[in-house]
C-alpha cells in the first residue's frame, strides 16, 4: 500500500531517482551566508553572532534561540534586506554546473535551509533565473509581519519557524522518510552543508559533504560522523558524478579532511 503514495508524501521520488542530493543554502550554495551578512551589517554585528554560533556548536544554546536573537537585531524593512542581499550574496562557482548536471541525470536537489524561504527564492531567481529557482524543492522557515506592522517597514518582520524543534527547522525530519524506505526503493542520499544549522542533518545521509574550514567539520570530527570536505561545488560534482557512474562508493568517498 505505501509505495503508491510515496511520490506524493516524498516529492523527490516523483522521477524514481537512484540518488537524491539534499543541501543547505547559506554558505553552501552561496559563497556568503545571507543571515550572517544581514546580522553583521544591519544587526548586532559579527562578535555576538560568532558567540551565538559557538554556543550552539558546543551545546550551550539551541540554534532556534540564537538565530532568533540574530534576526531580531535587524530593524531594516524586509524588501530592503532582500535588495541588499541581491547586491552582495554570490553563487558558489561550481553550483550552476552541478545543478544542470543533476537535472540531466535525474538527481533531484532538495534545499533544506535554516533560513527563510522568501530570501532563498529571491536569491536563487537572481542568481540562476526564475525557472531554475522555481524547479527546486525548498524546505525552510517563513517570514511574517509583526503585529500592527508591514514586513516592509522598520522592525516589521520576524521569522516563522518550520517546526517546534530546538533547530527551528530540524532538517533530519525531511531526510529520514527517504532513509527509511525499503532497500529496493531507497535512493542513495547525499547532504552538503557548512554550519550549525546543519547539525540535525549531519548523521542522516549516506555521504555528507562538509565545507572546509567551517563549523560542520568541527562537529563531524567531534561526533565521529563520516564526511568529505569540499571547497566549492566542483568538488561535490566530481565525487557525486563518480558515485552515480559506479566508479566510487559513498563509503569510500567519506575521506574526512582533504
């Protein structure tokens, strides 16, 4: 009975792929983290932001609370935030080629973000084009106005978390239904990320890509989570292509730091 309903419950299965690529957005698909950029330039600045990230990494605070504090320090209207981000956030240099290869080879890309969907869609449309942005499944948090205000006035917007977890968006909840499929139906699962918003996803897939020099590498080494580092998506592209073509196993690819 379950298999006939799976494509609806699990959208990435609709083309019957043998591989699915889950990925973070900020600092992974992009070269900069849009939320960090806003906090550093419009909010309470890099020192408090970095302290919050460290507190999350070492278990002293939930990501949910630290991230809300970051965003609540930003008073700039939402439309002006998006304009600023369009001018300053750039795409990972290897992502467009990987995106096009993945579409040609039936490897669905699912964006799992601790950020906010309206920002992600606006940036992807700006960087990849509207059609490409619309083609991607994005699971993220939302934005709403504060009581009595419009999101496009000073102090007018706030984050709406995806779920009630300590992450605000527990990415593992999206991945696990795929991971628990019967062996004959289950695709190989990848995940790429860089920071503290990715901790919930780190142990859920067959191969984890962790951005070199970032907090996710520290977490993986501390928790003995197998991973491969990457500098940009050209590294990911090469490894995933080899696995898809049967030249490499996902287990052998988990080589840790390069």
